[in-house]
């Protein structure tokens, strides 16, 4: 990836090619209502993967 292409001002950054990375994600949802016949729940999702962002 290229770096700065001139003095400090807007639009002086130039990138060629794609920017890639790896992502680890997780989400957890818990519910409770312990009484009126007791309720409890749990839901989760865990994921990972490669991400690519076009920069040109």
C-alpha cells in the first residue's frame, strides 16, 4: 500500500490494491424473567473470517 503522496492536506493519501484483514466477532443476548412461571434464555453467535476492502 502506498503512503502519503504530498504535503499535509485533504486527499493526499493514495492507496492501491485492496486492504485485507481478519475479523473475530461475537454477539450474546440473554433474557430473564424469573417468576410468573420462570423464564430464562440465552442466544449467541461467534464468527470469524477474512475481510477485503477495495481502496483504489
